[in-house]
C-alpha cells in the first residue's frame, strides 16, 4: 500500500475547462462508462471509502472533479456525458470540453480509461482512447470487476483488449483490477507514480521531491 495516495482530498469541481485549477504540476485523469467501477477504482487506489462518490444514477457526475494529492499533484474524475442519457446538445458540449481538456492540458500526465471487464471497448471507451491518442498521452485501460470472471477468462479478455487497443492507438497498458479484492491496486499505483513523477529526483520545477 502506498500511503501517498491516502492524502487525496477534494479540491474543486469544474463544469468547463476554463474553470480548472491552474495548469501546472502533474495530474492523471480517469474516465469510464456507466457502472464501469470508476469511482470504486479511485476509492480503492486512494485507500478511502467515499472519496469519489459512487452512484446508481448513470451520468450523475457532470463536472471534472479534482482531487489533490499534494500542492502539485492531482487526480481528476472526468464526467460521463459520453454514456449518460442526456440531450444531444449537452453531449456535444461535453465532447468539446473533454477533447479540449485532454488535448490542451499541459499538466496532464496520463489517462486511465476504466472498463468493466465483461463489457470492454464500448463506443465511449473508444472515443476516450482516440482523444488520448490524439493528445499523445500515456494511457492505461483498467479492466475492473476482474473478480467476476475466472482467472483464465480474465486473462483472455485482457489479451484481447491489448490486441484491440494496440491496433487503435499504439502502446496502451492494460491491467486487471478488482476494487473488491484489491487486485491490481499496487500495480496501478506504481504506474501513477511514474506519470505523476512521485519521488522523482527530476521532478519539474515546482513539484516537491517526495523521497
């Protein structure tokens, strides 16, 4: 367990890109479809129960939610208009803001696309991967609820997704994850350490060295 991620706390919410915190330091964004387990994954990674609120109402979160890890590092919970039952005009507005955020945010160090292992690579997932690829971001496909499948079936799905995403956008890491069983938590944290430059002696100016 990495205690650094237990520091996560709510910082602010932004309905538009121009309402985001100053574009400095490092942050990693999380995106996911309805019931993909995004909030549960964020909570598990941060060793908290209610940091990211889970909801049975698809698309309820309509803002970018920023969680601060320290004064220069953040996690970002992206809104879910891509799958919510909302008017087309609102969905189009969401698409514009998400594309702008992913392609223009200089402090964005990586994108985690959360997918239910039983229903991976839906239209929304592919859209997020396309935007992330266009922005040349390092990406992680997080196959959640891995405990719902037997080990062999989970590994087979992981391999199939790896092949599919490599044909779409090039190198993308794919990991199995279970918030319930805490499977994959430490592996994902190590990846985030690199993206956020946690403990790096070569951290950008203004980022504290956490060693």
